[in-house]
C-alpha cells in the first residue's frame, strides 16, 4: 500500500471493522505503514474494572526539537441496520467519486490524510527538524476511559513532551476549509431524584406527587439563562433530557421521579462553579410552593454524572504556542482552498479535552455532514484536499518553530 495515497490508506482502514472498542486490525495497519517510514511504534493496551481492554498506538519520529503530535481515533460507531446502507459499510466502495464506509469521515479519513501528508513530506524534504508523533486511540466513540487520557499519561511517564497537537476530527459544516475548532464547551450531566409519597390519584392529600416537584425543579433549572456567551463561546445551555417516574399506572401517584439534564457551558464557568449554581436552582425549585401549596420543600438527591469536562480554548497573544499553531493551520487552509476558516468552539466534546492539559490543541478535518449516518462517505477530492492542507501545515509549523 502506498502511504502517500490517502484513498488507499482510508480504504484499508475502513475494511478493518473497528467498532468500538474492537480494533479490527486498524492499528496493525497503521503500525505497518508508520514503521515503514521509520517511526518507532508502541501499542499499549489499557483497561480498568468494568471496562473492556482497549488497544492504542503511539508512533514517534525524531529525537529532539519542537514536537508536533497528530491525535485521532480508529474506533467507529456501529453501522446500525446494514439494510439502510447502499453498500457494505466495511467494503470502502467508491461510488460517484465518494468512498462509502463507516469511519470515512469520523475519523479514519482524517488519519489517512495526515499519514499521507507525512509520507509526502518525508519523501520531499526528509525528516523534519524536530519530532513528529501519532497518538491514536481505539476508545473515543466509547466511554473514553482506556484511550487518549491514559495514552497521554503513558507518554508523559516515558518523557514525552508535546509542543502542539492537531486533532483530525471532522470540523467543517459544509466545505473543506470552513472551520477550525480552537476549543470546546464544557459538559456537565446530572440527575435530580425527587422523592414523593405514593397514593391514589383520587386522594392526593394522602400522597405527595413527585412530578409536581420535578416540574418546579425543571423550571428553576431552565428559566434563567446561565449567561450571554463570550467573544469565543456561545451562551451556555442547559437541556432537560428526560423526566422519568417508572410509573405506568394512570390512577397511582408515583413514589419518585428523576430529572436528567446536561449543560454545555462556556469559559465563564468552571465545573465546580456550575455545580454550585445548579444546586442553588434545584433547592429553590424544590422549595417552591406554586404547584405544592402548603407543602414543605420536596426531598431530593442531586447526583452528578462522572467525567465532566471543562471548557477550554486555544489562543493567546502573538508569539504563544497556541497562536503559532492556529496561524500555521489557517495559512495552510487559505493557501490550498482560498478560504479563511472560522475559528469556532461549537459542537460537542472530543478527546481534545484531555490533550489541552498537555499542550495547545486545535481540531481540523473533513466535512462532517455524514458522520454517524448510514452511507457515511467522503468525496475523494476532499480527502486529497485535506492531505494537501495537512502537508502544507506540517511544513509551516516546523518552519515557524525551527
């Protein structure tokens, strides 16, 4: 397989059925391609109680100097009903100039493009004056427990230090060059477990309907905006995702009710500060009497879900590592597409939330319109275009950090 051909590399990766947390041979393929370009490759496996072991890959070239790392994941979401696909989701069929397959966009295409860009750079210019690494996990689409975070800690324990990171997630909404992600909103999830007293609906004075309290609490959580946004981030947003009682009977007042919610928040908040704010709102809602006149405050438990993430952005003033990273990528995109990309913090979370604690990180990849969909696909012209952008970016970043 020619490592300079991103379509060939992507086809090979798609044909590895790496549905999370299975590897399906994807990392072995990457290891062979990278080892053939003189990268030293490690494939650590991480696990912990209650989770399946996950294979990861760290490949490095060079011994000293500025260190650029490319991060991504080979695991993919399940294809769903194969009957909804026009082609086998793991066949990498090409139809009408597009390659169809699970992971084509999210994000085996990004990995294939960066690997091809590196191979082209090495053939034209030789090894860069510095260090170049691949940090690839098989646990991004899953619980993200045995992947990037552990791999970063593993690398640090072995003396690895990174100066900048590019994550190859699909970032463009419509066309290649539209958008770079320079940060991500934070994410915090919780559950309010409201206590009631079970009873007959015809005798409500003998019961205490937890749904009434839940409605008040939900209103208290959502009624007042958390903020108006910042120059980099859109306003923080709380969504109630479910209200459940477990009670299917129409003539019984249930004994309990749970409210589930998630907040995507900007850099005006920390996780701890947001928890305090939401705890106050829940308490106020539980004490409200407009649906429960004459009642004491409702009993409840506020339970926070594991693994919240803080908001972050990569930037800084002229001369900082973050600014230099962004400037090199913007220049490469403008050179190859004629577009000046929007610098955005929109969307969900990614493994960049772990990488930010080790070095400046930004994200740029393919157009994301078909990610996680049936018939996920990438235009071969976009795959080649991304490879050219990455190649120009590699040259610019090492030149700026020489």
